[in-house]
């Protein structure tokens, strides 16, 4: 087992990212036989929990689903003490947390790989599935044009980093105050060395015009539910409906990490329409977890 952590996509090199995507398309081998993977969740999950569990099963290992009721990260026990304990039992520790700092704190004491299953900053395991889906439907990611619409979420940040590492061009269409931070801009500028580019606009139509892939996410993430009514009118111009999608290339695909709030960030005719690849994307979550674990074990 490599002692490598995966808190954000750029914890891998571009070559390693490509290797994980390649491993995701290979048949499963029992690389986790006799070993366990701890799956800690501070927030709800459908896709991440189930895709991770079944990936571990396919690799011959034992997945342990651990909720906040057992761990109480930084309340019942510090995140670092949870990590110090669990690494005596498990070969990999994966966690979905509110504060990204809980993951970096775990890394500071970890003797096994720490995997981010979503934090307030990043959702790198989602980006793996997004990139695999894009590669499968559009071919090599290098040179592709991607658009992100609406709130610049954890999912948006990880997809931007991953796609730019592979040489894609990302345009974000979002309202003022809901876009990338200045630290994000610095990080994305550095990734232009791989041949891609990054830009932001307030104009949703300009963002999607001529792109290969249109992506969106919830207008309010887990923990931001009280902002739902405030955000709706601000985000409405960025809703992906049939009209907005028609400005992308005719063969463009539509992606959404899910869960979808139908009629908010995307309409049902888009989510269920011929350009949507959301179910392949959701199912690729399992294949890319398999690819990531297999790469770690190699
Ligand atoms: N996309 C995603 O991470 O879904 P869950 O929150 O259901 O795991
Ligand atoms: N941005 C969303 C993604 C859910 C998979 C959230 O953090 O709730």
C-alpha cells in the first residue's frame, strides 16, 4: 500500500490521475483481500457511501460504514485520535467531513492513506467519476471545453483542478459572490502549465456557448440549507434548462454530481434528456473508487 493521501485531485500528478482513471476501467482484482477500509461520514450520502462500499467488496476487502454517532469527530474524540485508533485496524481511512481541516489534521498523524469523501472545500472522488465519464463520452480530456454553472462548490473546485490537470478549458458562469476565491484563481493559474485555461463570467449563455460538457451542482450545499431561499433568485439565471443547453455543442453532454434539486439548478427535461450522462456518472463513482484503491495498493 502506498502512503499517499487524496484530499484534492492535485494530490496526484497528471500522470497518476490518468493511471487511476485507467485502473477504473480494468476488472477488479482482490488487492484488498483480508483488509478493511474505514468509511467515516459526518454528512448524509447515497452515492459515495454505496459506491465506496461496493468497490471495497469487489476488491476483496471489508468496508466499515461509520457515522458521526460513533465518531463525533472533534466532539467525542479528536479527529487525530480517531485516525490514530482506526489505522491500527484499517488499511485506508476515508472520510466525509464538514471542515476540510479535519482531514489535514488526520493526515498529520496518518500511517495509512486518508481519502477525502467530500469536505467543505473539495470532492475529489466525485471529480474522478466526472473525468472518467467525460473521457468515455468525449474522448481525451485535453483541449475539451467545460462549463460550470451556478454556485462554485466543492465539486466545482475539484472538477476544475482535475480537468485542468488533463489540459481542459474551464469556464464558470456564476453570480458575483458565489465564484472562485482569489486562492482558487492562483491555484488554477498554476494549472495552466498543463495546456488548459480558466475563466469566469456572470453571463450563463456566454459560459456554455460552444462547450463539450455542461456541469452543475446544488445551489446550496449540505449545511447551507438555511440559505436556500436567499440563493434561489440569485442563482436562477444559471439554471441549466433546454434553452441554455442548446448554446453548447450539439453533441455536448450534461453532468450533475447528484443529488439534483429538479427545477432549481437543472430542469427535468435536461436531467432526463438525451444529452444527460448523470447515471453513467453516478455509476462511475464505484469504478473510480475501485481504480483509486487499486492504484493505492499497486
Ligand atoms: N455525488 C455525491 O457525492 O452524492 P452523495 O452525497 O449521495 O454521496
Ligand atoms: N456541493 C454538494 C455536493 C453533494 C454531493 C454538497 O457539498 O452538498
